[in-house]
């Protein structure tokens, strides 16, 4: 997959580009609804004998238009989004830098410069896709703005359990800790990536050594608690139990950010400095404070057995 990063105003020339079917969206999560948009563009491209491209944006418009809100946490930060889109086997990905000048483009300018100007002959987007300043352009106005120079396909909402699959819904489930519901929306487990860093090393003193994960990007995290997870590194996958939280048994004051600590069941070795990804499979319980280390150890042992059972059943069903 070819990746082209664009900053407005771009210098690309229509005549230098092959005609393309282009899928449009922010695509945070690259969930099953997003995948439907991209797969529709791929099918059209195959039928017309042209290539398929995807256009997305970075950062999220809210980070630019509402800076007081601060940095936004993502389901799939840009690196992960690129990997997920590449897995769908499209020919080209445009990553447009969303900044103030770009945000001020009129809908007509966006269509002229970023669709017609990039040799899109047909665009595909979800029913709620908007473009141009203040999102005034919609899939209903696209025929007017395109002046017959491109066709378009609108993908209606994709549902699961009679409810629209959306990034908002996925975020809500993560904040509830309901990670086991996410494969039906994402087509995969929710995953984060990072590097194993030094922690307090307390786990090894109580018989449960853990890998302390330093995030590689600004992910939205599940609610604090204990989860059954899998950890992937260097081409291998390990089962484990993860605590995300503030360790109230040992700390009175709450840290600025929760720690993410994974205890692996069948692993011996050194993970420090290694890049890992963590798949969140099942929520086990919320974080709680224990009166003694003995009580904590007993609970961790129970959590470990619960996680083993859940992950074993999952592997049997796959």
C-alpha cells in the first residue's frame, strides 16, 4: 500500500495520478462499518479496473477546532489505523493533515482539490460523512459540488444488535470495561501497543511478575480493573491477566495515569524494552483495595484462574 501524506495546499496533479475509487472517512477504529465502506470501494474499483484509495485525516478535527479539550484518545492511533487499512489491501492511503487552513476549505474547494484534483472518479462514504468548513458538505450535496465529474456511493449504517456500529459506541463500551463485546463491532479484539518499561517491580516480590506497559500512543483505555488478555511480541502470543489501574492497596494518592501491568501464564524471560501489543479479551472485575498483601495475592491467584478459564474457552470456540 502506498501512503501519501498531504498538507494543505497539496501540490499533487490530477494528470499524474491514476483514476481511483476513493473511500472517505476518519475511520477511528476501522470497525466493521468502516470496513464496509472500504470494501465497497474495493469492489467498485475491481469492477471498473482501477485502483482503490482511502482518504483519512490526522489529527482528529476536534483537536484543532476545540483545542481547549486537549489531546484526543484514539481507538486506533494513526500508526494502528494505517496497519488496519493496509490489511484490507487497498492500493493507496492519503493521510491529510487536518489543520486550520484545511478546516476552512468550502465544500466546493474540498471536492475540487481533494476529490476531483486527486483523480477520484467515484467516492464511497458512510451516510453521515461530511466535508468542508463546518461540515456543510454531505453525501446529498456531493452531486452538486462534483458537477458530474465523479460518481458516488453512500453506505448506509451497519448495525449490530439493532444498533449502529460506531466509534462512539466502541468508546462507550471501553469506558464500561465491556471489552468482550468489541469483536462484534471491530471484527477483532481491542488492542493497544507499547514498550515494556521499568515498573515498581512489586509483582515479582509477591509471586506474580508483571510486564509494565508504556503506551506508544494516545489510546483510549478500558476502565480500570482486571482483564483476561493476550500479549503479542516478536511473533509469539502469550495468555495473561492484566491489571489497569492505580494499585490502591499500595498507594493512597492516585497517579496521573493508570498503570498497565500484565502477568503472563507461561513465560520466562526478559521483556524489558520489547515492543508488545495487548489484546483485551474479557473483563474480570473492577479494581479494589485490599487490607493486606495476603488478601491481594489470594485474589490475584483467583483472577489468574478465571482468566485461564475464559481464554481457554475462547480458544476452543475459535
